């Protein structure tokens, strides 16, 4: 291959017969894979619900095994609540002490609510 020097830029360039010419046509982009697998939104949501139900089955059994009064007091906030440790400790108490602990949490919540 021979190279020549461009008179204006001073850079070497390929001989014209060795340059691959571009016809101006771009190659089509390869199709992107469909992350949904062709499913519509409702089907995807139904699949997500089924998956979450399977993940929560052990907790659902625990939830169903406790009384309704406990479901509405000390069961909530296990992971999201910053006081999760206090709630878990409250579950170890006797039922009468659990009731007192729940009332304490309720009163604290009312104070925070009034203070906005």
C-alpha cells in the first residue's frame, strides 16, 4: 500500500484505490429484545402479584395465625418502621403487656400527628 501526504494538513492518507467507499446507506440497527416478552401491562402486573404472593406465603401463615386484635396493633411496621426493634420486642411480652405497649405506640403516634 502506498500512502501520500495531504498538502493542506500534512497528514498521511491512504491511496484512493485502497479507501473503502461508503455508499451512504446505514446498516439497519439490530432489533432490541422485548423485555416484556410481548406481554401486555395487565399480564405483567398479574405475574408480579403472583410472584409477590409466593414470596410472602410464610408471613401470610403467621398473619393468619394471630388474632385480629394483634393484626391491627403490633404486627405492622416490622421492616419499614424505624421502631421495628421496639415492635419485635413487644411481641415477646405477655398479652396484657402487649396491649400496654400498643397503647404506648398509639399515644406516641397521636403526639407526632398533632405536631404535624
